[in-house]
């Protein structure tokens, strides 16, 4: 089979489903993001940039004329690693998320001439296909409803896209606590699990479980609190056989204060 045929077949279904979604008409473009393309030849399509009717790509240099601060810090951003090769290289950069910028640039920044992902995550879903599904799970952050944006937790313009990502877990918790002050503490009786990070117990994009919990039952806790089975079930040195019948560790009237307690060493309210 010739490479061209392979190329048409593998991209056509994606092209159709994208355009059916419609929010922003997304068309087929010859852009290769180096990271994604590492295992395929350079001229294969690996992403479809957003489209704005009547607009053409101008390249990130043009954006820097008016958005100097963002452009300067962009070199440190995770997404600045995306590289394109060949004649359409200009397409990757600011415009891979914001769409082609000719109308916007020529009009000096007129309203409605450029895509702002703050208003819709569609531009992110183009490359991060799996995230659309995660946000459609029954319990998720209200990004699809337009009440929040990916940008509330991810910085697209500078530094690691995952805030406090990598080693700095404390600052990752910090980004959650900006909105969820109730979990902040200080608590008289801290729960050490909090040091491991909120995402140990919560799936931030979405989950089938209420409160976006990573697991719906005692397993959430038992990954750290070992369950010993001898003459009965013990956890933390206490018999738990009857307790485990009553519901989850946090709803059965035992450890409601999972984030930390002001009154009880065993994390009660
Ligand atoms: C000639 C100056 C100029 C150029 C060139 C320019 N912009 Fe803008 N841009 C503006 C102005 C003015 C605004 C509106 C005021 C503001 O939000 O700063 C704006 C706003 C924006 C917004 C917010 C729009 C909204 O609806 O919230 C985005 C996103 C944006 N520009 C991206 C870009 C990108 C990407 C490029 C390069 C393709 C670019 N701009 C090139 C002047 C420019
Ligand atoms: C990874 C995708 C992505 C890339 C690449 C990107 N942006 Fe953005 N941009 C965003 C998001 C997301 C927002 C909305 C941020 C928010 O929710 O507050 C945004 C907002 C903006 C705004 C509106 C003002 C603001 O701060 O809200 C401007 C202007 C802008 N971007 C310019 C640029 C320029 C210039 C570049 C290239 C140097 C660039 N962007 C590259 C995702 C991106
Ligand atoms: C052009 C395709 C493309 C678009 C559009 C895009 N991304 Fe990305 N994104 C990537 C690639 C490729 C990587 C991996 C980069 C790397 O590892 O160096 C990445 C990495 C990330 C990461 C970090 C992953 C990690 O493990 O550190 C986050 C978070 C992220 N993107 C969020 C977003 C958000 C939010 C948007 C929309 C505002 C967006 N992306 C738009 C291609 C894209
Ligand atoms: C409530 C905060 C929050 C929101 C909103 C959010 N994210 Fe994330 N995202 C995170 C956290 C925290 C991580 C790190 C997860 C980890 O390390 O397991 C992450 C990781 C990622 C990653 C890299 C790891 C992975 O799961 O593939 C990508 C890509 C990403 N997010 C994309 C997005 C996109 C696209 C949106 C918007 C549609 C979005 N995120 C909205 C908090 C958020
Ligand atoms: C920009 C603000 C914002 C940030 C940042 C944020 N959240 Fe949220 N969070 C919300 C909103 C809004 C809701 C929905 C609240 C509701 O429906 O009552 C929510 C809901 C939740 C819920 C479910 C609450 C419930 O009662 O069902 C959990 C758990 C949660 N967030 C955890 C996190 C974690 C973990 C992080 C960090 C990775 C985070 N949030 C970052 C705004 C935020
Ligand atoms: C040890 C596991 C664990 C960790 C770590 C954890 N949570 Fe939770 N969280 C839970 C459980 C379990 C619930 C459900 C409580 C309930 O339903 O009564 C919950 C509920 C929530 C809720 C919903 C409000 C409520 O009290 O019901 C929010 C918001 C929340 N957590 C945010 C966070 C944030 C922010 C962090 C990090 C600073 C975090 N959680 C860390 C287990 C955890
Ligand atoms: C990341 C691992 C981890 C997870 C997950 C975890 N814990 Fe903990 N928890 C700890 C550590 C460490 C301590 C302090 C040492 C100890 O008492 O075992 C602790 C202490 C406790 C205590 C206080 C014990 C005492 O009397 O001093 C209770 C109660 C507790 N956890 C309940 C829970 C519940 C309920 C869950 C599930 C929602 C949970 N833990 C999930 C690590 C974890």
C-alpha cells in the first residue's frame, strides 16, 4: 500500500467526527507536531489545527508584536516544545490553540476574530482526545458547562502545563485549594494522606464516582491502611469487621473528616 493511501484512510474518520461536532469548524491541515509524530514520517497528519473562516496562519512572530509578555514567557511552556517541520511550520505555536490569526492581526485584535480556549475546551480536545471522555463522566469539573476552563488548572503560556507538576506536589494542592478553601486546614488532627496530594483520592477531570473519587469504596483508604484478616478484620489495630458492613469509611459515621479534623484523632467531625 502506498503511504498516501494509508494516510487518507487513517485520517478520514477522525475528520468526519470532528466536523460533526461543529463548535469550531475543524479542517484538515498539514501540521506535524514533533512530539506526536516521533514514530511516524514527518509529512503525516498528526493533528488538525482549529479553523477560522477566511483566516490564514501568520506565525507566532506576528502575535508577539502585540502580545509581548505572553510571547516572551511562552518559550518556557510545555506546549512550546511542539515542533513542526516543513513548509507549514508556522502553524504550530500560538495558532495551534488559537487558530489562524490573520484577520485578528490585521484588524488590530477585533472582537470575535480569534479562538479563546477560555470559552471552550474544543481546541484542547483536538489533541487531547481522551480528555473529552473524561469530562463526560458523571462527576466532573464543570468545564463542558462553561463554568470553568482548562486554564484554571493548566498554564498554557509559561512553565509546566500541570501546575506544580512533577515534584512540587504541595503547590499542586495549592492550585486546588484556591477554589476549595474548606479543605485547606490547618486541622488540629491532620490526615497525612493530604501530603500525597488531592489527586491520590480525586480524579480531577472526572470520575464515575461521586465527588470525583478515584475509588468508590473502602479500597480508596485500604491502599494505605492495611487490612489484616485474622480472627476478624482489623485496620489500624482496631477490629473493623462490623464497621465495613455499614458503608464507606467516610459515610458510615466513622471518618467523615477525611481531609483533617478539628476534634478527633480518628478523623471525625
Ligand atoms: C495588531 C495587534 C495584535 C496582533 C498582531 C495580535 N493581537 Fe491578539 N489581541 C489584540 C488586542 C488589541 C486584543 C484585545 C485586547 C486584549 O484582550 O488584550 C487581542 C486579544 C486577543 C485574544 C483574546 C480574545 C478574546 O476573545 O478574549 C487572544 C486569544 C489573542 N489576542 C491571540 C492572538 C494571537 C494568537 C495572535 C497571533 C496569531 C495575536 N493575538 C495577534 C491585538 C493583537
Ligand atoms: C496550549 C494552548 C495554547 C497555546 C499554544 C497558546 N495559548 Fe493563549 N490561551 C490559551 C488558553 C487556555 C487561554 C485562556 C486562559 C484562561 O483560561 O485564563 C489563552 C488566552 C490567551 C489570550 C487572552 C488573554 C488572556 O490572558 O486570557 C491571549 C492574548 C493569548 N492567549 C495569546 C497567546 C499567544 C501570543 C501565544 C503564543 C506565544 C499563545 N497564546 C499560545 C491557550 C494557549
Ligand atoms: C497541537 C496539539 C495540542 C493542543 C492544541 C493542546 N495540546 Fe496540550 N499537549 C500537546 C502535546 C503533544 C503535549 C506533550 C508535550 C510534552 O510532553 O512535551 C501536551 C501536553 C499537555 C499537558 C502536560 C502533560 C504532562 O504530562 O506534562 C497538559 C496539562 C496539556 N497539554 C493541556 C492542554 C490544554 C489545557 C490545552 C488547551 C488550552 C492543550 N493542552 C492544547 C499537544 C496539544
Ligand atoms: C480541576 C483542575 C483541572 C482541570 C479543570 C483540568 N485539569 Fe488537566 N490535570 C489536572 C491535574 C491535577 C493533572 C495531573 C494529574 C496527574 O498527575 O495524575 C492534570 C493532567 C492533565 C494532562 C496530562 C496527564 C493526562 O491525564 O493525560 C492533560 C493532557 C490534561 N490534564 C488536559 C486537560 C484539559 C484538556 C483540560 C480541559 C478540558 C483539563 N486538563 C482540565 C487538573 C485539571
Ligand atoms: C477554578 C476553581 C477550581 C479549581 C482550581 C478546582 N476546583 Fe474542584 N470544583 C470547582 C467547582 C466549580 C466545582 C463544582 C462545585 C459544585 O458542583 O458544587 C468543583 C468540584 C469539585 C469536587 C466535587 C465536589 C462535590 O461536592 O461533588 C471535588 C472533589 C473537587 N472539585 C476537587 C478538586 C481538586 C482535587 C482540584 C485540584 C486538582 C480542584 N478541585 C480544583 C472549582 C475548582
Ligand atoms: C485520603 C483521600 C482524600 C484526599 C487526599 C483528598 N480527599 Fe477530598 N474527599 C475525599 C472523600 C472520601 C470525599 C467524600 C466525602 C463525603 O462524601 O462525605 C472527599 C470530598 C471532597 C470534596 C467535596 C466536599 C465534601 O467535603 O464533601 C472536595 C471539594 C474535596 N474533597 C477536595 C479535596 C482537595 C482540594 C484535596 C487536596 C487538598 C482533597 N480533597 C484530598 C477523600 C480525599
Ligand atoms: C496516602 C496514603 C493514605 C490514604 C490513601 C489514606 N490514608 Fe489515612 N492515614 C495515612 C497516614 C500515613 C496516617 C497517619 C499514620 C497512621 O495513623 O496510620 C493516616 C491516618 C488516618 C487516620 C487516623 C488514625 C489514628 O487514629 O491516628 C484515619 C482515621 C484515617 N487515616 C482514615 C483514612 C480514610 C477514611 C481514608 C480513605 C478515605 C484514608 N485514611 C486514606 C495515610 C493514608
